[in-house]
């Protein structure tokens, strides 16, 4: 085994410990938008070679994170449109957003500048205006963050969710299995990893014709398939390598987003065939079976079943026994809620009768740099007084802790399905006859890994929700930036940004001050 393959085989937690984060970049204080730098602005008085001050550097970095996240979510929706042979919808935000919010966004100039696919131009402009020597007004850049958040919400989350439900059906509440224990040593195991439904749904259809095939999901593809079809969910983002490490996965099929490059070498260390399906998600050592429409998706699915079936005989001797000795039993969890199956009226009544103090959405990633168990424990405590909605990798953490009960904890699906949470917030606020920002709503992304978390947080901020961002600290390093964000959101919505990277601090702030 090569040294780099050995590195891939070591766990993500060990690699995170061995690769300490840059203490300048972690606070978004590093500017590398031109080649006179990188410039490191460790204190408020320093300026970069071009004269950019700390507030400008931090604001530009936040906008670039947001633009990256929005590009991913909007790309997901665009790929789905292409797959279905559809055009981008017109006047989409006008149709989907609460009218008072649409008017407000219009009045402050944060709506997308063009209709149809025009939001891609705004994402491009966000990159443009943060290049060397364009926008030097950090307040204007922070306004752009709201625009990109709105784009992410509607042309990413809402559009992708709506298209998926329209083509492949609405999720239904169901009990389903979670954890590595859902891998079946007696069957051909195929893992589906990534985000888009194009390849994933075709594999579910094809696998249904083969009794000896066990499909398992990873990350948001897995979450979607679980909610829609009851496919077992093996792992979230930081556990994706562990799926291969069982030695029982014949094929891992990936598309886009949150697919770690380490999988390429990891699969080489086992018998697992890595299969890529997206034109923008190629990986070394992988078989590429492109999926662009229903025909190519079905062909890919047939080939994958064949490749995986041949691979089972190549498992390392003893892999099954080793797995059975180590793997725990699969955990059962209640998943598959949506805006349709959550009773907004009932939830509002629970609040009105003072049986709960509010509603917290816990969304996004889990990070090897955060104390995952401490966050789960803290939200478990909060669930005694708050209803918790969850999506994405956080949903997996709550599932394996046995918390998803459909009473205190509701699992709303993948990260693009945060649109469900926005719809539920809207429905509860309509029951109450109030605006979203007048409601006890908090959206928390305690352990962001990807840029998508920043874009999602800004979307909910633009809706008027208070937001919490835990680790890392990209929003908090410069006081002018923090004050401007707080003042802007406070003036528009009376909402707040909570910047706590420790569960106890967040717990204290929520309990002492309400949401
Ligand atoms: O979109 S929660 S690590 S899997 S980004 Fe990725 Fe984060 Fe997981 Fe899905 Ni969301």
C-alpha cells in the first residue's frame, strides 16, 4: 500500500487532528484574491497590500462562501431541470415567497437581478465583485450576502425539492434503518453517495429487480432515498469512508457534493469499485458512467448491478465475520416528514398553550473539528422545551441517538429539503397570524463543513429567522462585520445572529434570552 493510500485509510478524525487548521484562515482573515498576497489581517488596524481592511476581507470571504454554496444548490436544481428536459421557472420567487417578504426584498434591492436562469449571473457577479479591485464597501458586500442567500433558498433548495417531489414523489413519514449496521454481509452491497436524485433513483428502481442486492445511502442522496423509498442510510459525511472500510461494499456510486476525494484511494485498498455519474464529479481510479437523462440513468444502473455482482467474490476473506463482530445493529428512526405531513396548526397550539418555548431547526453538516456528542446532548436537552426540525447530516446524528420521534424531533430530509423547514415556518407563522420574524424560530448550523451551510444560513436570515452558526468562525472575526450584520437583520427583522461555537454557550443564550 502506498503512503498516500495509508493516509486515506486512516480515519478522518485522526487526519483532522494531524492537519491543524490555519488560525488566520479559520477566521476568514486571509485574503488570497490576488497574487500580491496572501495577506493576513490578524488585527483591525492591518491592511492588505492593496489597502483592503479587515472588514472588507472578512465580508468578501463570507460572500464567496455563500456564492460557492448557492452555486452547488442551484447547480443541483439545474442538473435536475436538464435531466427532466425542463426550463427554469419564471417569476419563481414571486410565486414561492411570502408576499410581504418579496416586497421587502424588492425595496432594499436584494432580489435576483434577472428572471429564469438569471440567478447564475448573480452568483457569477458575487465572485466578480469580490475579485481584486472591485467592490470595496464591506456593507454593500454583506447586502449581496442576503441576495445570494435568497437565491440559494429559492433557486437551490425550493427548486430542487419541488422538482424531485414532482418527478419521484413526496416523502412519507416512515420508520427506516440508519447506521453501518444496515450493510448486509449476505448480499451485494451498493452505496449511493452524493446529492442529486438522477442516478440514485434509477439505481433504486433497478435494484428492486434483484433480490440479492442491498442498497445503502450515504449523505444527502441517502437521506432523500430513505425519506422517499425507505432505503437504509449507512453514513453521514464524516462516516463515508467507514462504509468502504467495512470491506463489504461492492460498488460506491457517487455524483456531486460532499464526496471526499479520499474515497478514490480508499476504494483501491478494498475491492470496492468507485463509480462516478456526473460530468463535473470525476475521480481518479473510478469507472465513469455518465447520467444525463432517464435512458443513461437506467443503463448506468444496469451496469452498476453487474459490476457489483462480479465484485462480491473479491471480498477480503473474513470480512463478513469481522463486520458482524464489530457492526452494531441498525438503528430504527422515524424519517420522511415534509411540509405536508407536519401539523403546523398543532405545533402552533403547543406553543400558544406554553407547552413549548419555540422551534429550532438544526441543519447542516457534522464536523470532525467539533464535539458531535456534546451538540447532540445539548439539543436533546433543548428538545424538552423546543420542537426540533432537522435535515442533512445532523439528522443522522439525531437518528442514531434515537431522538427522531415525530413529536419533539422531526426529520425533514436532505439539505435541499431545508425548503420544507422554510415552508413549515411559514405555515406556523400563518397559523399565528404573524410574520416569520415575529415568531420564535431559530436556525442552527452548529458544525458547518461546506459552503452550503453559509448559504443556507443567509437564506434563513433573509426570511427573518434568528440564526446560529457554530464552528468555524467565519462570521465573527471582525466587529464591524458583526455589527453591520446584527444591525441590518435587527432593523429589518429584529432577528439575531448567535455566534457560539460551544454547545453550553448556545444553551445558555437560548435559555436566558429566549430565541
Ligand atoms: O448537503 S449536511 S456534509 S451531505 S453539506 Fe454535505 Fe453538510 Fe452533510 Fe448534504 Ni448538507
